[in-house]
C-alpha cells in the first residue's frame, strides 16, 4: 500500500518504507506516521533519508506555490476584517476602514516605486506581483507606515488621532500581511516564481549568476559568489574547489609542507566506491599525475574535505575534514613509521572516521606504507557545530584554511565561537572580493587570480584576510551639501578623491543594448536610458561625461544632484552630442574649445582650478592626425584656463597611438596618461571581438576612453584625483 492510498486510514500496525523520492514530497512523511494511534505501533523498514532529502520539498514548485497562496490568504483575511468590521476580536468602523485603505494606497505607491527600482537597478527584468522589490534586508515597515501617515496628515481630512490609531492597528499580526502586500514584500525573495526554473536547472546557491567569472588554476566560478556569501546563502562545492586551489597555490609559494586535496577526491573518498576501485580510478586522473603524486609523498600533512555520501547520489552535504600526518612530527608522509588521520566531524562518528581514513590511505600514492601494509590509526577531534547541516562545508573551509594559516605562522580566528560559521562566510566573501578587485584591473580574458598569488607577501596578505574575522561595517551617514563643500575647501580636512566617469551611451545610433530583448514591451529605449542614469547615480562621480547622447538637453534623473555644464556635437552629426556634468555642490563654469568636438569647464576642487575637457574624437586609422590636433588644441586652450587639466571621453585611439602621443607630442606640456583605479571595458577581452565585430578595424586593440592629466602642474593633494571608468 502506498503512502497516498493510506491517507485517511487508521491502521493497527504499520511498517513504513520511506525513501528519498517520497521524502521530497511535502507532507507525505506526516501522512505515513499518523496512520496509527501510538508511536510503538509503527516501524521503519529502512533508515530514514537524510535531512537534505526532506528539505528538497521546499524547492518543489507545488510547495512554493502553496506557500505563496497561504501568504496571499493572510492579506485577504485582513481585507475581510476591515470590510465587514463585525468581528468581535477586531472591530472596524467605516471611518477606520476608509483611513486604512488610504494608508495602504500610499504604501502601495511606495512599493511600486521600489519595484521599478528593482527592475532597473537590481536586474529583475520581468517583475510580477510576487516579486520581492526590496534589497535583501527588506523595508522598515514601521517607518514606512509612519511616512505614509505623515503624507495623509497633509492631504487627508481624517483626524490626526484616528489616523494614528489606524496606523498602529495596521502593525498588528492580523493586518501586517496586508501592509507587506502593499509594500511588495509579502512574498519572500526565495519564493519568487522566477527562481523556480533556475532552481531546477542551475546551482541553487548561484541563482543570481552574472556571467563574469574568476578562475584559479583552470577552475572558474561566477563573481556572484561574493553576493551569495554575503547574503548568507548556501556555499556550493564549486566555490569550495576555488578556495582549495587558491590555498594550494599559497602552500606552493610559501613552501609549506602541506598538500591540499580537491573536492573531487573528497567526494569519492566519502562515496560508495571501494578503496581498490577508487585507487584505480584516481590513478587515471590527468590532474593526479607523477608530479602531483610526488608532492603528496613529500608533504608532511594532507588536508582533504570529505563529503559523506555512502549512496553516491551527490546530493549529500555532510562534510568532514581529514588531516593525514605521519606518526612522527615533522616527517614526510612516505618516510614516517605510521600514519594518523585526524577526522573533524561535528557528529563524532567513529565508524565514519574509520571508513574514510582507511579509504584515503588506500588511495594516496604512499608506496612505502603500501608495501609494509601500514594500517592508519584515526582520531576524532573537536568540531564546531552549526544549526544548518548544509553549512558544514563552511566549517570545513574554515578549519582547513586555519591549518594552512597556522603552518604559515599566522593566527586564525577562534573556531569555538557561536558565530564561527558566519565569520567564515564573511571572511571568505572578503577574500574573494579582494581577488576580484585585483583581477578587475586587468586586460586578461581568462581573469585568473594566480598572477596575484605569486609572491610570499601577496599570499600571506590574502591568507590573513581569509582567516581573520571581518570588522563590522561602519554606518555611513551622508553629510549635507554645505558640509561637503566645506570639507573640499578646508586644506586640513581628510583627502576625499575626486571621481571622474566617462561613458559612451550610444543613444543616437543604437538606443537599446545589443543584449536587450528586441520586444520594446519587455525592454524599451526609455528603459535603457533609465538604467544608464541609475548606474551613473550608483557610482556617484563628481564629474562625468556622456558621449553619443541623442540631444543637447540634460537627462532628467541627473537634475537633482548634477548640473549640465554644456553639450556639443561630437566628431560628426550622427555621433550625437557630448555632455559634461558636475555635482551641484562644486563651483564650476564652462568655457569654449573652438574646433574641438567636446565640452570643457573649470571646476574648483579644494582651492585649485581644474579644467575638465570631455571629447568624442573621430575613429579610424585615417583620422590619426586629426585626433592628435584636437587633443593638442584642447590642452592648449585648457592650460590657459586652469593650473591642472583632465582630458577624458571617447578618444577612439589605439594603444600605440595613445602611447606615441603622450611620449612625443605632449611630453613638453607635462601630460601623461592617468592610471585607472579600476579598468574599463576593453575590446580585446570583450564579446564583440570574439563575434568579429572589431576584426575589420585592424589588429590593434582600441581603447574606448582614456584620461589625461598634468602631473607636473597638478597641485592637488596626493590621491585627490581618481579616475573611475565604467566597468
């Protein structure tokens, strides 16, 4: 008899066979065990499936749909109470119901505003009524209700006392779902229907992949790993492998007597294959060749994360850490008289420790111990526990990286604290972000982190970041405009870099992104322009220029914080207009550069006049001489207006031409190319070159923008000027 057929029956005795397929269906376990009147009247024929198997029900579309429906019903229940008003426990008068409806209307407008922002700024292209519109932390519901009440106080005829009482009642348990529904935060982000297809087809911990990757020794992961870790979501074994390879590189550079194994080997050691069969399989791996086997024999310790998966279904998430060492201290594994395996297991299972220890020693190429028939001994060591079994992978990463740090002479964070899992998660996010920021400034298409882990200093610095508890983020408050201006003018004030941004928005020839949907109902040119403005406002540059704008008028969303200093046609009419903006808090004035396709203005920064010249020069190899004349004329006019000059925009210059111009034509003026704090998009590493879009331009790599300054004349404090190109 199946579980479904037994539903509704009362039976005297029951034997239950519960396997993974049935456990993954919501409620079926409850149906099975409630067919009898007493727990002693049932028995399980097999061991119960793992906890993870039962949790699979949470990812089923039917379960997720039911949870959304339950939340919607709670919001409808609030509407029913307010509409009829005769419930003894929660009575509503018509006046109170009307005021509540007005408050919810204001909150609904607020939620729709956040929904539009989520579409443009947070990448949710097709929002629905079930879309979570807010950042991960969610809204401050009490503050939003107070703000809505303040709006109604000015526009509504309702009495203040009545309005306050209704606002307080809306925050009770019965009516809070209706408030959350209005604010577009009733359905949690993990229940968004848009994620269901991704959860079935892609890695669940990487649902928000962006397509940009980091690689380490041929192993690539998406840069969304950083946001996944910071958001507290599950770390995938793919991410674990990235850190394992980075730690292996650190051990190699620092010459540590440690060997860090791969997660593939750990999955097989914890899997169902016998030791002999697994040894034959590993011997055929190309990545475990003669050189790698010799490293194992010379190492004093082998560190290996192992996933306990005796059924081999590759869905398990029960991780332990194995530390293999020789019986004698400071001896190579293949030279010691015996072997000891320390097993860090949060459940302290001696049977598991014995099985994986024997299998690991039977797989590794320790020829001396194989000939002698050495039987390894094992020890089960203390291991911090975690509330969620899926976080055991983070515990293993923390312990493994801590052992590497101890061998390198560094002091890792304590593994016995109650927040150890979260500390490891945030430290891993910081270490990953550190590598990502370094790779972002390169031209390399493979985005490999190994070149940044080639020196002992770099390896120790990165390892220390990985094993150190991150400091809590400091709360930052935005100063009023008057205080910011005073800070710029005060010579003794801390130096705040001036951020400069340039972007060819291509609004004239192609007003929509090439990757956007062709259907304007899904993504229109107006949406594209709104997204551009949102991205610029996210960067918050002090001065920025846009090229190929459709007209001379400033863009609407910039009006609150920026002033349009000027607009001028580019190198030809079809190239659109060049626009130059500066923050309203800065003192600025435009001036004309006749004969140059660009806009110029003088901006005062900390008592120094700086001339900014934004240009859009002609492209093509035949226009090289014209570009050189325009650059020299622009600098000539600008140096007469200010002591320091910044020339930026879309110069359309190949690297060779740019180098020649700064080395020969402009050396006498003290002009050199400014270094970027982060690198902008480069065609030689971008998708257009792979598609052949730039092949007709010649073998040289075009640089879309460049920033110039005069270092010999620049009297600004060191570090005040910082170029921030668009990534």
